[in-house]
C-alpha cells in the first residue's frame, strides 16, 4: 500500500491510501482500530484516525486496512479525492523521533575525506522539521550554506528494543523518500559542531509523497536513489552501498533506545550534495528539488524566499 497523510477541506489532517490516481479516505477506519496497551504505557496518545494511530495499531492494523483498499468505482469517485487535488503532509506529520545517520554511504564518506566509521554516527532532527511533498521550504535569513541530502526514510511500526538484526524487518512499517536539508554553517563552521541543530530548522525534513508499506519493498538494500536540482542531477547512488544497512541500523539503535511507532530513520545520503562540490552549490530561493527512490516514488519541493 501507499499510505498518505493529507489535508481535508477544512484543513484537518486525514489518513488515506493511494489507489491509481485516487485517494481512498481511511480516516474513520483507522480511528476504529484498537490500540495496544503498550501505546498508553509509553505515553503515546495519537489523534484518532491519524497515521500515528495506524502505526500504533501495528501489523494487525495494517493488515486490516489492506483488505479495504480497493480502486474507487466510477459512482464513488469524488473529484476532491483525486490525488492531484489533495495537499499532502509528511506521511508521519509529527514523528516522535527522526534519527539521522551520518556518512553512511562509502562514496559520501570518501568525499568528506574521512575513513569509514566503525559504528553508525547518530544525530537527531527535530520532529518539528517534518514537511510534506511539494512544500515550499523557506531558507532562513541567517543561512547561506543551505544544502540537500537525498535519503531513504525507514518508518517504524512497532515498539522495538534490543531487536536482533535478523528480526529487524518485522518492526518496519514502510519506507519513504526524505530530504535531510542542512544549514552547513552550523554543522561545519562553528565549534563545537551543531549537527542536530543544523538539520532541525523549520521544514528541514521534507518527506513523502507517501509511505510505501514494507511488503512492497522486499530488499531495502537494492534501491536506486537520485537527487535533482532544477532538473540537473546532483546525486545518484544505491542503498546497497550503505556502510550500515537498514537491519544493522535498527539493531544498533534499538540496543540503546526504544524505537516507537512513527519514528523515522534517515539512513544517510550518497555522494554529490552541494557542500562537497568544487565549488560548493548552495540552495537559493526559486530552486526546485526532486528526489527519486526506485520502488518508492518521487519527492518534490521548492525553496522559498528567506523567512
């Protein structure tokens, strides 16, 4: 399934599935799904019918909905529910955690001039940095070294602690396309480096256009990934080149902190982002970004005038 969070006619967030060019609204069906006791014990209180509600309902909730998503008939189609007519939010509009992985592609590590890491390099992006497909991300006025990073986003679908690597796939709800936007001034030009802050400014984590459920992606280490700036290719890589593949990341992270439904792991970027080019290429108002991952889809967004 391709699952979306989108804005309804009154601006409210709704949950749906994509069927061809149409959206099947699942908000009421999701609201009816029971939540496990573990959600309340962990302090999660998702809005009824939200994507987080669906993810908290676990694999059983996804399985229930899978049987209800059918192509709309001619008599049931509503023009307002054509996919092209709805405004999309990030698939998980406010993740509990966005966990970033630094230098996780061999070619990216090489271009930074650093040897491959012995263990994953972890940073956090604030949940408030999440934004959606076709959003306009305003460059903060104080930021001139504004950069992109095309990444595979892994969306967690269960409470997960101390997950063995061979069991990691069971805790994945699905995958999305993600842009790890970065203010390089804060990451590279200050002491000490402020990586999490550099990557957590408002709307600095566009995601989407949807969440593709894990059953649609048999091997997350066999996906091509591209980024384009104003139609020109910036990055091209393959998730096979990750130094720490998805299952290893889940094993490592869950060994130190509990992963929860709705958490997102930003798994790193291949070579070619603007900071490591000669001369560097920085994002500016009017730029258009497109990121593609095979089997998942295409995320697009614009850069707006300084906020």
